[in-house]
C-alpha cells in the first residue's frame, strides 16, 4: 500500500491523526517509534537544520531531498510543508510531480506570496496572495497528481496576516471549491480561541488541520471534540533537540570530561539500534562471504 493510500485511510477512519515534526530522518524515526501516525517535513525544521532562516531561501530541491530522506527512513506517511509552492502554479506543477514521485503522501501549501516569512516570526512579512491565484495553485496541484490518494492541504494564513475571521472563512471555502482535500487554519495567538471560532463557523466540512505551536494548552481530547482531523506538532522535537544539545555541550565544557552527562545521554548502543545496525548484521550473515 502506498503512503498516500495509508494517509487516506487515516483520514477516512474516525479519530484524529497525530503528526510529529521532523527536521531529519532520525527525528522522523523517533516520531514513528513514538507512535505518531505521520511526520511533518516542515520548512522551519528543515531550514533550521541548514542553519538558514525559514524565508523561502532553502530551495525546493533541498526540501525535496530532506523529505525524501525522511520518508525513506519510516513506514508512516510524510506530510511535506511546501510553503507557497515555491513560486506560481507552474512551480506547483513541478513540485507535485517531484514530491509525489518521491513517495510523499501529502503536500501542504500556504496562501502567502513568494518569498514567504515564517508565520510565527515577529514582524515577519505576512503578505497574502490573491484568492484566485491560490485557487489556481490548488487546481494545478490536484490536476497534476497521478494517484487519487495523494493529499493536497490548503493552508489559510488570513489569521496570521491579521485579516480576520471573515477573510479566513472566505478563503477556506474558496480553497475547498478549488479542490483542496483539507484546510489547515493557522494561528499565532497564544490561546486557541481564534481557531475554535473559525472551526465553529466553517460549515463546508473538509478535514481541518491545526498546528498548535503558540497555543500549546489545547489537549488532544479538546481537538477531538472540535472534530479536528489532523494535529501537527511541528517543531517540538527540534526545540527539544537544540536544548538537549546545548545543555550537553555546556556540561562538557564546565566539567572538563563527559562523565557527569553519561547518564543523561543515550548509549551509543541505542544509536546503533536506531540506525538498523542489527538488521545489517543479520544480512551480513546471509550475504557476506567470511
Ligand atoms: C513549519 O513548521 O514550517 C510551519 C509551521 O510551517 S510554522 O512554523 O508555524 O509556520
Ligand atoms: Mg513552514
């Protein structure tokens, strides 16, 4: 079964789909082992792993390669954050061809102008594309995909840009009309109120996707009660990893040896396990001449 068919199955069965952000294949592996149903190959995480701002600086092919590596390491579906689609509808056509061929189950596109700034960036440029232009990108994506199962998520940035609920709803309906499979409504408010209000008014039911980075208080139970279909924990693994690495480095410098941190860091044996070293050794027994 393809990964997009797997994701479709998750969309069709009752209950919420929990997606964890991964900035590389190792983080994706941990998300899979942690029981998440899918992985978000997010622009923030991947650009951060290049130590570059999340501002359409990293190219489509770099994001594609990162998504491909992530997908290759896991058996759960990958949702690729494709920003604005890397340009106009012509760019979207090529993007869908490339991401679908790479085995990515879903792409998410946001209705901002290229180049974009990260949605959570204070003082960031949050310029919205005209509705008709973004509808064209959605139609281009849907007409390009080969498999019916491939999922196109349309991300509404009207609340991020401060254009208000009416504009957000107008855009969500327009994107549903254009063929979007799901609507991601994004918010940078520190309470869930804004997205809750949107969901209450959004009647033309297409699955709703949330990224609750700035309103972490919302529970999985509340999301289920709101009938949110997919929740993306976009950047928590990245932020956890950065903090853990910094703490470790600081302790090594402070104590002059690595003994004090030994019981706080995973054994090398665990890294071997994550890398599939045991499986490699089994294959050696089968195929190598000793
Ligand atoms: C990402 O993780 O890259 C996202 C979500 O697009 S946000 O960082 O909130 O824009
Ligand atoms: Mg992003």
